[in-house]
C-alpha cells in the first residue's frame, strides 16, 4: 500500500508540475485555448453598455449630434449586434489602439471599447493566474503526500499512511470541483478562485483529519493468541 500511495501521489505531482510549467512556457497556446471562453464573458460584460448606447440613439436629443456622428455610432452598434464575438475578437486583436472620438456623443463608443479591452485583459490574466495557483498547489500538496507516505515506517506507519491518503483525497476532491464546475471554464459573474483554492484544500484536509485521521491507529493491532494451559 505504501508504494502504491507514493507512486499515485508522484504521478499527480509530476502532472501538476508539468501543467504549471506549461502556463509559463506555452502562454500563447494557453491563451488561444482560453480565448473563446474569455470572449464570451467579455460579450456578456459589454452587452448592457451597447444597449445603453442604443437607447441613447433613440433619444430625440441625439438628433442634435451631427448626422455623420450618429451614423458612425449606429454602425458600431450594428457591427456588434451582427456578431458580438467577432466584434470583440477584432477589437482586442488591435490591442490598446482605440480611435478617439471627434464628438462628445461618440465618446460612449470609445468608453465601451476601452471597457471591452480592459475586461478581456483582466479576465484572461486572472484565469491564467488561477490555473497557476491550481497547478502549483497540487504540485506541492501531492509531493508532500508522497513524502509522508514514503516515511511510513515503524510504529506510526498506519497513521502516516492515513494522513497521506486523506491529503490526497482532499486534493482530488478540489481538483474535481475546480475542473468540473467551480472556476476553470465555468466561472460565474467573473468570480475567481484565486488564493482561496490552497486555503480550502488545507481546511478540507484539516477537517478530514479531525474527523477521521486522528482516529487511525499508529500500527495494526496485533492480537495475541491465547494458548491453553497444559492438562495435568
């Protein structure tokens, strides 16, 4: 059991370390994989602002602006409405180069473009940060669990193996939650796991140890067989 537990923890640790390195060495590839998700989130963020601009265009006071400006703003709204994802993708591809308005009315378009660019950059950066925290935490925790299992000798071997198993279980549980529905590509309302991930992993392990781990005996209880006394 000890050898199997060490190997299992090492597999998790090496895989997590490889992914942690990947977030640095292949950032462009990771960005490409995450881009569609981030663009979808950015479209959700930008849509209310575009709706506000549409409402402004319908306001009678908008007719006070030059027709050329109104048509330019309407063209931006129409382009966004035709394909919001393509609009955001083209906008963020330009980087921070955003044309300044020639009229105060058109400033609303500039604001929404700047908001789109800022939100996209912020979401992408926080997503990559979360992946690094996730993989880094898994690497450290799994290596520690493997080291504990490798030290399971002597009188306290069962207890140490129990602690290592609980640590691996807590880690596996939160890896599943993170990937399946907590934050990887299903983040709700722009929230992020961030540094709460390692904290929750530690708290889960502490809870499991207090309820289960501390009751694991140091070593198997040896039952001594009673020999019957010789009949005289």
